C-alpha cells in the first residue's frame, strides 16, 4: 500500500468520472503525452487507454517512480526527478500535451517556470492542469476583481485559459481540505512581444506590492515620474493596480524595457 506524502503535497485522484473528464478534454490519440506527478498511476491508466503515441511521466517520489515502472513497464518513460529541475524545451522536439495533478505547494511555481521559459515555438500544444481552487481563481481572474493580480497577468500573457470544472475533496485519497479546479490552457497565436518575462514579473510585483494604494507611487518608481507613458497608454494614476487590464500591463512592461535599451 502506497501512502501519500504530505511533504510532497500528494493527494491521489481516485474518482473515475473525474479521471474520464480529464482525459476527454482534448483528443490524445497518437499524441505525445507528458504527465506531471502521476502518483499511483490512476490518470496514467486512463491516458494509456486512449492510444497515445508516447507517454512521459515526471515523478519526484522514488518509491512511486519505481512502482510506475513495475506497473506499466515499457508503456511509459519515467523521469524520476523534480519537475522544477526539468527543461522541457530540451526534452521535447515535438509538441506535447501535458496533464498534471500538480503538487499544490509548488503549482504556481511550476506554471510560472513554464511561462517564463517559453520559447517562441511552444513545446506544448495543450496543458490540462489541476490546481487548488483558490489558485485557479487567481489564474483565471479578470481585472477589477479582488482575485486579479500578478499570477493572472503572467498566465494570460501567452495562454488562452478555460476552466473545465471544480473537483471536491472526496475525489482524492487522502482527502485534501480544499476544493480543486481543472484548467485548460492553449497557446495564443498573438501576444505582446516582451523581451524578458522577468520584466513583466518585476513590473507587476512593484504595482501589486501595494494593491490597495493608487497607481501613482509604483508608476513613479518604475518610470521616474515620466507622465508621457501614462498619457500615451491613457492610464489614470488615481486607479488601483487591479483596475488595469492585462494588455495595459504588457504595454507598460514593453515601455519599461525601452528605458533600458
């Protein structure tokens, strides 16, 4: 009997209806699949039934990785490592479809890493990922909402995002204390050409570090009080950070990059 490890944020999905919903989000017949955190292989089994071309799994837990190799033998390529250490751009030459019941303690770190390291030719064509519901709400939040913030802006920069469903604790073993949500991501064809994603992180960090305050102070910190940019982008500096839409933050980041060029 394999027990979940709290230290690794493990909660194994056992609800067959939810497992079927997940693999039904996008066709995977003859596709290359990457599964993050397969655990005991419940979702892996459902993926394999849909005749994928090849399946890679990344599992950090040594015992679980060994168990997956014993259970599925040559049906899988098991990578026994921390997903944060893996460079997917080097690992895959063809686009992959990614499934993941992400460890909740590092889920935002994983998503941010993928977005920041994206090359112009995306290494994936679809991401079907499960998050703690509170995190998912932040990812899909639109401006003027209390949940809108840095994560929403970063995630929506290069990705279309759709919520598939919420998932109750009873669908897992052991039961987590919170609800989960399944999100579907696909690459955008057109997006703002920010040179360095870390600049988007910096701009949003400075603005949202004082999310209850007006925009004037963080704006002046970034642009040394230069009103030309706020006039050009038609920004009312008396508003608060959550009142600016996605595109305005991307444009602000591009203006910030021009200062350093």
